[in-house]
C-alpha cells in the first residue's frame, strides 16, 4: 500500500478528497503517461481528465482530454455490475469448477510422485545389491538412482507450486458475500460515503484504465484492466463543445423549485425517490445535482436569516390552520 501511494507514473498515488473517481488510474493509450485531473465548475467539483505530461515536460502536443462525470458514471456501473449478487454467485460457481480442475491436476501430480518414488526406491535397491568391486556397474546404477531422485524432487516442486498458486478459500459464505454485494450499491450512493472510500474500492478491483479518443466515431474508448487479469472495453459518446447531458426540462424545473427549500443533498434524495434519473440514466448524487446547478446557473439553497424555514411539516400545518389533515400533503410557503 505504501508503494502504491507514491505519486509516480508507475503508481496510483494515495486516494484524495476530490470527487474524481479514477484519479491516478487513467493511462493515455497514445503516449503511455498517466492522465491528470483538474476540477471545473462554480464549486470546483466537476472533474476533467487530461494528458498534459508530454506538454509540461517536453513541450509536446496534448494527447487527449475529456469530461469526467460521464466516464466516472460508466466505470462506476461496470464496477457495481461485477460485484452484484448474481455476479458473485457466478464467480463462486466458477471458483468451484476451477477448484475441481485443480484437484484433478493435484491428483495426477500425486500419482506421478508415487511412481517416481517407487522408481527411486527400486534404483536404490539395485544399487545396494550391486557388487562394489564392479565399479562400472555400480557407477551406472548410482547414476540411475540420482536421476530417479532428481525426478522426485521435480515433481515435489510442481506440487508445491500448484498448491501455492491455488487461491485460499474465502472466510465468508456465499450468502454473506451476496448480502455484502447487495448492500454495496446502497453504501456507494449514500451521500455520507467518503470519496476516498470509493476510490479504495475501485483500486481493489481495477488495476488501471487505458483511455483513448476515437475521432472517427467521436467516442471515448476505455479499456478497464481488472485486477483478476480480465480486460473490458467501454465506449462512450464524446461530448462535443457546448453539448451537455440531455437532462429533461421537467427535472431542471424541479431543481429550480427545490433549491428554494432544500440543499443539493436533499434534492438528490427527492429525485431518486421519485424515480428520476440523469440524462445518462444514472441515479442522482450530490455531485450531479451541483454540476447541473452550476451549468444551468441555478442558485444554491440559502437558509433563512430569521431562522424561519420556508416549509412546514404536517404537524405544524395542523397547528397553524386548526384543520385536521386526513391526506398527506406538501406545504410550501411563498417567499
């Protein structure tokens, strides 16, 4: 962990507080250097990944650059997809199949070891029974015995390597792992979850992501290098200059109304509870609401200076109106 936290080109660097999920994990396909991240927007919380090292170090042209929100969303969905309960069950079944194959290999090696030991013992008995005066025969039998012992040592080394390469069984049961996988999405989307925790989870599963731009199709090409050795390619439409995610107008209008009574964190929860998603079909988070406000120039929520909030709960409304409300309603006072 200490080695990985060194901020060098061959290391990821330590997870930091920034919202960029893949900081330190992106590598440029064109030049092989690590991508840097910078933040834009009114609150400096919208990430953008760029390959600047060639320009800064050697005056070379900049390789690639792209916005970070869409890319982080795609990697996030890919990551949550590989740890969902169905994927966990499939991985457990695959592990059982591989374990069965490993057992068959080990059984074959053990049979080879038994035969090699028998041959070595037989060679020793032949050498022991030979007349020591007949040096030519004794020398030949000794060479055969040494060769048989070498064969035994080679097979024992193969068995040791095979047992070392075999992964250790997990202390968790299949049901426990499935339950943790089911809870991960809720923990991931919780507003109180620290960004550094998310980055540590990402680095546990992903070694690095190689990025490139396809100018012909105007797409961002991402190749995810998983820790297990599998490579997955993702293609995302590249946002052209001036283009933004197609957030529906009714959601934008809802955010304009909600900022009168709630902060970005609460707004994200309200939108999610009503089944509303972003233009890319993702859940709303604090960062996404803030990015939408920043782009649409929607003012941030401000608490009332007199301490009187611009909303009433059901009990307060009953006390003020002296009317018993039988149906749940939402009451908003005008400013």
